[in-house]
C-alpha cells in the first residue's frame, strides 16, 4: 500500500551534521552561507507501510547505559538545550531574518565523537561550548538518552545514527573506537579519501540518504572531501510523527501571512495554507508571547510553537533575545490545558549551513580548527584538525497523520449548560513569524528548532 503526499505523516524533520577532519595544514573553514532549497515533491513519495514495518522490525542494539543515572540523563538533556539556545542565537544574530531549521541534538551528537578523542585546550573548549560533562560522566548518560530516542516505537519513527568514516589504514586508538561504539553506537567505516575521494564522498552520501529516508540525498558536495581528508564524523537524525490532534484538511484555508518585508505594504501579505482546529492544548502566555504545545501520537514528542504578541520584526527580535533554557522550562511548568482556536500554517523548509565552523569558533572553540588542535585521544601520531562542519535540516508540517492516527479521539470541551456562560476559546493564530521546537517530552531534550518567517517560495 502506498501513501502519497496528500496523506503523509504530519511532520517530517530530518537533520545531518558532517565534521570533516584533515591534516593540520588545512585551514579553510568557510564555504557557502546558509541557504534554503525547495523540497522536491517526489522526494517524499514513499511506501509508508513498508517503511514503518521495517522500522518496527529492525534490530536495536542499545548503547551501554549501565552507569547512567536519572540526574546524569537530565544533565545531558539540559546541556543539549543550553547549546540549542546558544546556537540559535548565533544562527539568527544577523539583522536579516529568514526561515530556519536546525538540530542541536544532531550537532551535539556528531561533536561528541570528536570530544571523546580531544585533549588539552581542544577538549576544554568543546566541553565549554557544548556544556558537556567530563567524558566518564557524559558517555553512559548520553548512551541512555540515545537508547530512549532510538528504541523502535509504534507511535512515531525516530532514529539517530552516528558514523565515523576513516581513511583506510589510519587505525584510530582502540580505546577511542571502543568508547564511541559502546556508548554512542557509532559505526566505523573505512574509505579511501587519499586515492579515491569521489568514491568516499559517494559512499558517505549514500549512507546518509538511507538514514534520512532520501530527504537529504547529498550532504557532501562535489570536491567536499579530498586527499587531505582523514576522517568524517556524521550524525543523521530522522523523525516522522502524526499529530495527536490531527488537522482536518477540509478546514485548511488560504490566509495572509504577515512577513517583515510586506508589513504595511499596499500589495498585501503573501498567502499561506492555514490549518485550523478547535481543541484542548497545553497553553501559556506572557507579555511577549503565546506558547502552545502540540503533541504527536504517543505524547512523547511534541512541537512547541512560540508566537510573538507583537507581529513586527522588533517583536520577534526581542523574543529571540530573551529566549533561554530557563524560560522554556518555565513556560512548560506554567502551561495549563485550555480550549484553543488554533490556526497554524503548513510549512516546509530545507536549510543547509556550511559555516558552522565559523560559528563554533565564535562561540569559544577555535583550537579544534587550528594547527594547535589536539585529538591525540583519537590518534596518537597523526595530527588532525576540524576542517568543515556541514549541517542540513529539513522539515515539513501539514494536516494529517497516519491511518492509525486518524482514529484518535479529539478531546472536545463539554457543552455548556443552559444557565452557564459559554466558554470563549483562546485564539492562537500563527499568521506572522514564530519560533518552534520539537522536543522529547520525557527529558525535554530539544531535537529540532527553528523559525518560520516567510512562506517558502514554492
């Protein structure tokens, strides 16, 4: 049975990060800036039944979490969220605001492969930027979070895949290989960068395409690796889930979406397909924003949408500047179950950033990208540095879920008695730029984060 675009699962975010390591003479870390690409429709056409069945039947090998603690797991999740906010501020600090999607968990997972092999100042700087614990404390708790996210689940599809692509004959330290395999479930794959870089590039891209269900068919471009490349560290994060309260596509209408470029324009705002439903959701608001929590089936994964009360550019920038991990946690703690008249636009975006190296250096870890880099825990005699950090993330949000999710009972408010005042629902209308994040509810770990600023060009 084939599910086509019209009845695809509600949200399809996917992320990939590639860390390229070269010899110490490599110094070029700048390539192209972040760009948004149109998502080809036929990329999303796949056999959903077979895909979900294969996902549930796949053999899961858990990472070693025997030394993990509840406090340690929460420490890992908090560190991930602290990094998420810091990276979000880096990605949005330019005056020109645009659509954005990225995965802090994917970036942090790939960087953990480098952290395990780092020593001295390189280790200290990575630890500071990513808010990691010491290696012996981090690894078993990172393993526990990995296991929570990767165990096959009947309600949604979620997988995080770590990979080490190493030059044939390089032979990393056995203790390093044991650690990344035991705790991070990283697959070690020998390739030949020195004498056949194009074949190595193709091999990596094919593996990533498979891990992301072909949503990201090419993470490393032509000439993206060369004879100086010695290792590529990758993480691919894939999620697919159906709304717990699905939207009825017959309620979707074309409505204006007020962008910063079009505010006050005589030609009016561009139109979006605005989804609509009336239902009960966790909700909170303060002076700056309305905040709603939209769970997926199973309620272990949710999307938080943060809508500025002021619809202009300054309103979003002020909200962005005030965003902290503590503020997000406070919103979650203070939210109540409310009747909401919800309007949310369908949106999709595909954002690629090859300048994360610059941003990571600015955040406080320049040594890893310099000749002074120390990755002797990875290899004792071959000097290595980070060269490029490539990140790409894709997300698409629409009305519907799977066929199973279509039977979900909607929690409607009870009818008012004749002598009672009618309940007036809260209106949450995302008809202007907003921030969103997809997170793992049991730990609050942010998996994906971004902002919807304008309708995509297609």
